[in-house]
C-alpha cells in the first residue's frame, strides 16, 4: 500500500563546494537561478534553486558546520560535488513520518526551518518547510532520501524563476549508478512502498509516485550505453549521478548550452565535469 503522505519527487539536491561558482555555472547552462537563500541557523546551509514544474533542483552548500549538516559535509569529503539526496513532496510531514515508522523506518524529524525570500516586487517573504528523513544509514544506491512539506509554496515556485532559456521544464528521471540495480531498486521500493519495473537495457525503474520523476538504477556500463559519447569522468560507481530533464525545444537547448553540450541520441547532455558532478540529459518533452 503506497504512502499516503508522500506523493513523489519534489526536488533533487546537488551538493556543491562553492555556491557562488555553482550558481554561475548553472546560469551559463541556460538555467534561471534563484538568488542565494540562507537556511535557519541549525541547518548551517545555503542554497540556490532552479525551479521547474512541478519539481526543482537545489544547489546546496554548507555555510557553517552543524550537527544537522554533518552527513552533507561527509558526502563532500568522500565523493565531492554531486547528487547527495532526493526530496519527496510531503502532504503532511508529521503523518508521513508515522507512516514510515509503521514500515520499520524510524524517522528523523519532522523539523521546521525557513529561509528569507525577496519577491519579484521587492517585498520580503519566507520559504518555510517541515521535513523528515528516513534513517541516514538507509541509502539505496548510495542515495539519501527525505520528504519536504512546503508551507509557503508561493515563496518557492515563483513564476519569474520558472522559465529557462535552455527549455528545461521538469524532472523526468533521477539516475543512480550501482553494481546491483535490482537490489538497490528493491531497497528503495521497500522504503517508499513502490514496485519496480525492468527496462529494456536491464536497468530498474522505481516510480516515485503521482506524475513525478522515476528513479532509474543502472550500472555505469548501462549509463554509458544510454549516453554514448558523453564523458562520465568523475562519477562514482555507486550513487546519484544524473538528472534527465524534459526540454520544450531541444534546438534551443543545444544553442543555449553551447560548447558544454553533447548530442547523444535523442538527448542533449552536459557532462558531470560541467555541472558540479551531475550528468544532465535534456530529452524531448
């Protein structure tokens, strides 16, 4: 029975070492990047967001070491930049936490935090969240997951931030490298109460729920066959490695991304070396 209070992927968290440099990198790729946000002090982090519809990408950096961001600091020290975790949309974080507890996964949280937001008209608002996490040691394919309840959606999905020169529209897939796709996909399926399906190339897909993006578990060899001609240098053997985005206009995608882009089959790709350790694949919407 699927979780009632967790409805699918909300956003992907790409951890970066330098927020200013990361924002400039993604702007150069044709994304509209939000101004820097600074989270509540106990979080010790800051971010830039890339707002899509109905999801988004978060560029996350550690500003001050705290107990809460220790796993993120460990990730950076061990792997370097890249996809650290994936957030699900929580309808109600308190009820969602109890749902996963009933399935044998003691939750961390819920906890509340916020960041100030300057709205397009110059007024000040705040983006407020209530989040809970699955146990830190539960990492299918080396990927952490958590759930995020947005209590002020209007301060996050700001229309002026949702149009991108490169045509990006929404997340379609999160790519996770692993030597054993079946085992790691099964692990995630148990955590979120979802079944898996085998793809034509042997990769394993786990739907995240609702109309949101799928998780795709695959080996590095399968990943290279999906995106021939794209350098995967720097990607780990196990962990979150890429995001597939729908593009409303692949010609515009190629034009805006320019020399950083590689045409691979039906996709325009950005190698992980050009996007903070994250393979980006733009596919037809």
